[in-house]
């Protein structure tokens, strides 16, 4: 695999960072994961905006202008001959002095890497079993809206769910409200409404979530942000998770309790796949 | 500087980790920072126990037995000729598959590095101005008792405090209770009592905090864990912060309001320095 590291394409064994890089020491950085299809990054502008918002929030100056990064994606896709992939972009604060103070850390690290699609990508019968995590997200977390490199709670929640035989963790916030899954956003269906928790619940507003909210009216659905509980989810007409690597994934069960299956989930899954194919064919914005 | 990396001593330019190391990607690891004096790591056993507790909590198997790590500290001190230093030990989950699931990441990364003492170390007139952070710690956080590599909140709180002209950030929890500072524990004095918030407030119980709690009776003080508010701190007879790199540091002011100065702070500072010198002279446990 060829990796983009601080402006250069390098073979994977040379893609290393100092042990004093602050993202290694403290998770002091932000990242994005996005779908590349037909060689084009899907919703590049939205992902880049979120990365830049996070960088601004962390007071990290991105060392490459947006068009240079965009250009590097093309080089990366070519070098790896991987037009269908997941792209990860990492922006770390880089090396600084020991300790939490970011003073003097003025050379950020930028990494971009391509990864094969998960095996499950494109499977229309994909259905996830969720397990409710004992880890709770803090509501109104000022850090939650950025995709930071502090993901240990998500790592442990995911591991715990897999240990319990589930596919993914369902995360509630400290108030017991539905939030998201470890790596995606949660939606549930009530009649012709599709509902998803608001950002203030403490979740990361995903780009796939935004695309689904945008596509819903075209397939006759009314989207809204509403708070919910495990009970509301259990009584819904169906539920799904949105994430950039897989798009729309139906939730089959939560904590061993089967959920209804809504035809709207399949409708949105297809609408999403079509939009992905269409935008990437013409060069996604 | 010579660094310990996965069993070898290497010069700093060679001390690198893959960009796919999970502590770089997700902060998926734990660490310790401890004082080395007269070439001996202070309270090695306690720091190692916390590191091992964290590793167990994260389901990471430390790849080196304790005695091998301890031995490596001696080699590191010799190689760097730095008998007075701060030692950092990092245990990362290492490289795995893309995504939060830790499945398949079975080769942890271990780094140990020595750092010169902060300039302020040993200054008896050191007094910190604290600024209360707008970032709040989640109370009863199951992750707070381990020193994980997810420290972005602490980084941003510290940066914000420095921006405001203060030395360090005072962190409250979401309930508005006193917790800790970005990199140390908080104590305040009331008569002959020294008080510090309980772990359940959402704080990391520091080893220096434990040493101070242990030393207090010998200097005629009664230690206790109690919840407090900003008001209680403001009305106290004095306050101080404990951290491994500097020991006991008096708090001069909070948000621009001067605090009283308690003679007990200087007493504990000296008792701590003596204990450090004494244990490291004989080989700290």
C-alpha cells in the first residue's frame, strides 16, 4: 500500500511518525473516513469542512491547502489502483514539548491512506445486531461534533459488543438517550418518518447521516431530529445505521430483541447507493 | 535522546511507529509519566500497577514482563546520562485492521522515553494561577481511572488556560464539582485538614496524590476525600496541585482571585521532596 505522508507518497513500511507525535501520545488530532467510488471521494467538500472545523477547534493549522489534498487523493487512488475504497485522512498536531500544552507544536502531521472496502460492502441483506454499551457518551460534549482521534470509548464499546456476539455497539448518553453507534449514526422509522437523535445528545453528526436526511423526502419520507429511548427504538417500525464505509445498514436486533424491518430502510439504502454512484461518476462536490 | 522502543534502545530519529498504530489513530493506549531521581524511578510499583490496570481495562497484553521494563529504565537512564528526569511509558495496542474494533491487533507497542525536568522543578516559590475550564469532565467515567492516551480535553483545557494567561486549567465535572487540573490533582486546606475530590468525581487518581495523602498525617494533617465547589476552594485556607513532574505546586489564584497561602502547602511540598530523595536514594519500591 502507498500512503500519503506530509506531502509525499511513500510505501507503507516508510509511513511512520515519531513516537513523540501528539496524536500517538494524546490522541491530539482529527480525522475523516470517507468512501471513494469510481476513484472519486464521495462528499469531499463536506468531509473537508468537518476536518477543517475540527482543526480550527483544536487550533491546528492544516499545512496543505484543500486543493493540494484533493489532488493527493487522485495520486493515492492511482498509486494504489484502488478506485473503490475507504479513504482515511489524519491531521495530527505533530511533535511538541512533553505535556498537554500544545505550545511549540507548529508542524502538523498529515496522513492519507486508502483501505479496501469492508467485505460486507454492497450486501443488500446486511443486518446488524446491536448491543447496548455500558459506556455512556457525555451529552452536550463540545468535542463530539469533531471527529477527533480520542476514540477509546468507541473502541472499548465496539470490543464489548463483539465480545457479546453483536456486530456493533449502541451508545446512549449519560441521560439514557439514544445517541449513535460506535462508528455510525442511528435512525429509526415511525410510519413515514425517519428519526435520528439531535447533535446535542452528544453524537458526531456523520456525513452519511446528512446525505440520508437530504435524500429522505425524495422517497416520500419525513426526516426529523428527535430524542429517543431504547423503548422507542424497540417499538419503532425499523431502524438503521449510517456510516461512510457501508452506507445504510439495517438493524436486525438490539440486545437480542428483534426489530421490525421497514421497507423504507431498503429504499434509503438504494437511494444512497444510487446517489453515491451518480455523484462519483460525475465527480462528487 | 535515546528511546526504548519495543525492546530496543534506539536514537530518537529512529523512534517511530507506523501511521496505522492505533494510539496514533484513536488514542488506543495507556501511559504513565513518573519522576526519575538519582537514576531511580519514583514509586515504580504504583505506576506499573496503574499501567497494568489500564492495559487490562483495554484488553491489551503488555508484551514485556515488569522486571524487563524496570531493567530498561536503568539502561535508558545510563544511555541518556539523565538521572533527574521525567519518564514516560507508553503502551499502545499497536497496528490492527481499519476501524474501531481491536480484533487482530495483537502486537502492542511499548515506548519509554526520558525528558528533562521542567524548568520550574525544585523552585520553592512556584505558584500557579488556575483558570476554570469550560470543558467539563464526565462524572463516574469508567475510563477516568486509567491514564489513557485520550487526552484531547486536557490538551484543549490547558491551551485555553494558557491563552487566558494562567498556568493551568481547573477542571470541574458536568455536575459543577471540583475535579482536578489538566495534568494534576487538586487539594485544598481547611484548618488542619487537606481535602481532595473523590475518584467518582471523574478524575484520574494520581500517584503523587496518593503519596501526599500518605504523608499528611506525619506533618499533623488530616487527609480526606470530599466533594467541593469553586466556592469552597475560594474560601479555603490554601490549595495546591500534585503532579509527578513537579510534586506539590501551590495554587496562587483561581480565575484571577487570589487564594490564601497555607503553611501546610510548603510543609507537604518539603515532605514530598524528602520522601522522593529518600526513596530514590535507597531504590524506590
